[in-house]
C-alpha cells in the first residue's frame, strides 16, 4: 500500500501541467564565442532568419524554458518595508516570450512594446528595470487568495516594484527543486535578451524535426563559429526531466512484485 501511494505521487508529478503546447515547441540553444558589441543586431538577424523558416508560428530568445532544470529565481515581497520574502518564484523574460511559449492569458493584457528594456542595460543600471509584470494564476492565488491580482504590486526588492498587468493560466517552473506545490509560481517580466539563453520556436507538431534542422542551418549560416549546445523538442525535454521519477516508479513496481512473490 505504501509503494502504491508513492507510485501515485510520482505519476501525479509526471503529469504536472506545463501551461504551454509542448507538442508545438522546439528549443535551439546557441553559444557565441566571445563577447560581441553587435550582439543586439545579430540577435535580431537570428530572429528574422528563424521566423522565415516554413512552419514557424512564433519565435523568441528567452532566458529559460520548462523542463530544463535551469531556473532564474527571484524573491517576491508584498511591500517595500518587508524584511523577509513571501516566497520565491521563477522569472521568465524575452521579447514575445509568452507568444512563443503559447502560454494562455486569462486576465489583463500582454506587455506593450515601450515597456520592454534590454536585460544587459538593466544589469548596468537597475533604474531601467520595468515596473510591470505578468504572473501565473497559481502565484496570484498564493499571494492574494480569492482576489483579483490585476493592479496589485509585488516587489523583487524594496526599490523594484512591479504592477501586475496580466495573468496566465499556467507556466511551470523550469526546475521543481522548490517542490511540486510551487511548480506554478512563475513571473514574466518585459526584458529583451540579446545574448545567451535559448531560442524557442512554436510550430506545427508534424514539422518539429524539420524546423530544428532548418533552424540550426540558419543559425550556423549567420555565424559558422557559434556552438549549437542544444537542439530538441520540448516533448524530449519533458521525458528527460522526469526520467528519475519514471525510474523510481518502475523500482517501486518491482518491490511490489517481489514482496507478493515472497
């Protein structure tokens, strides 16, 4: 009975909703050799080339993706005078990130173009940090139970307030190290990402492998020296992410069979 209970927990974890159309998404991660002063212009070239690939519905360069175990986390405060954070949540960013990921907006609006800032500019000057944010429904319910999150303000630190302008249904954290209960504590901020990260492309499920090949070829054509670090579908990423849970499920099933035989 204990083993069956543990198996059910593992299966529930494997079936956690991601909030994105996984069968439509592919990831291509590139690594540029050395710092480039023209990184912003080259990033726009990359995006234009990827958008031109047949079958691509949307594309974005973002800092993180679901099921990658690489999570950008921030503390969340509910007032500027609060000394201890209420919780920590993951932070997605990248121009048109929500459109490319296919996350469903259930309240409020998407970001306006003039609300975006360059990530590396904000690193150099925190005063340029945007003061709007989109959050998940799970995070909204945790912070303000039975209330509308629209118009509410959260703080990433006492000097960085952000007003909630939109709510998405679900958007799972890239890492579940904070536990399954915190899986949907995600935020999205309007920052552009010119270096690092991954390209995520949303396409027809039947064309994913073809799109991956075309995307790699297009990126290598623009810069043959760059390294393609990762190229896969999000389905493959999910399978790899929960590999340990599936292995544990098989082990527990083996324990049940062995005990019954004994």
